[in-house]
C-alpha cells in the first residue's frame, strides 16, 4: 500500500468500528523500521500514535464483541469511540502528510 492509499483510507477510518479496525491493521506496517513510507525521524511518533489507535481499536472491538457483535453498532461507536478515533487518525494523517 502506498501513502496516497493510506491517506485515502484515513479519511473514512473513523466512520465505523469495522473500517477503523481495518485501518489500524493496515497501518501497523508503518511501525516497521523498514517501512519505506516513514522516515526514521518520525518513526517514534508514528509508533506512539499507532499504539494509541490500537488501544482504541482493542477497547471498541472488545465492547462490540461483548454486545454479541451486533450488525448495527453505530450508536455506541459514535458515542464512545468515534471522537477519539477521529483525533488519532487525524494525527496520523498529519504525520504521513508531511
């Protein structure tokens, strides 16, 4: 995946918990020291941001699963997780846009 594809996915990542989980999974590759998409200077900040994304993802997926994996989980996602997800995705987007 190239940087333009990641940035495109970032724009939609916080719409729901499924898109967010997919985005977090894809962006894990950015934490690799060998990633051609990340400069060595920004690697630490990107790792920290990705770790925060992963925490939100884990909390959201755990709660979704504990509710029986409902097909429509929009209300809970929007009220409990979306704001934090948007903030972190925005931070990562800005880091990748530099």
